[in-house]
């Protein structure tokens, strides 16, 4: 009986063991199958981890992380989602026509750069207030960052706090 050698499921020979091989040698095949399955099949402890950006990607299926610029989730297919909360935006009180806006923009540098950016959006709210507040993008620097300003139909006290929620989705490789 030949000794099969494999490190991946794809490397296992479906024709082995041969029908003519002694049954006593079957335990070697069982050990090989167990070894390959432990190394090559995704399971709870290796689904979430570092995903290496190459084609095809290697490592885990999902990678999650965070830093001062927000949180991200990378998927092995190249999709990445990023989010960030800015909890204390103030000064939505500069009159621009019939609306009020922030005097300056808020720049969000993505927690991890995007290779290509498909969509980005923001929402803004005032805790406990029924005062329509919105956000709009005033510029983007590709997959690096985007700049936002807030608007409101009513002037908001310069010291009132507005919560800004930012979201982006695209590809990381």
C-alpha cells in the first residue's frame, strides 16, 4: 500500500486506499484525513482572524479590528465595511439660506484604507430631540478619507451635542 501524502482536502486522493490494500493499513489513512481536516477546514477558531490580501486570499474568512478612526470588518472576498461614531459635534448654527450648517467639515480618515470605495453615508441625531439633523459629504480622497458637514432646519445651540454616525463599504484588495 502506498502512503498517501496531503496537506489540503484537495490533495487527498479519492481513489485511496485501494481495495487491495490491507485493512490494517487503513489507520494511516484515517490519521491523514484527520490531520488534513484540522489544518484545511474552517472552524470556529480560524474563521475570524487575519485575512491576507492576495488572490486567492489566505488566512481567515473574516477579519475585524478597530483603532481611533473606527471599526472595520474585512471579508475574504475583498469586501470591507468600516464605521465610526463622532459623539460630540457642535456648532450646527451657521445660516446658509434656509438651513443651518456646521462652520467647518469633519474629516473621517478610514480606519483601514480602501482599495476602492463603493459607498459611504452618514447620519446625525440629537439625543432626546426631535430636531431634523442631517449630514452630507463635501469631499472624498479616494479610499483614504471623506469630509462631512452637518445641517439642520433649525439653528442648534453652539454647545449642543450632535452624534454623527459614519459608514463606508468597498474593497480592501
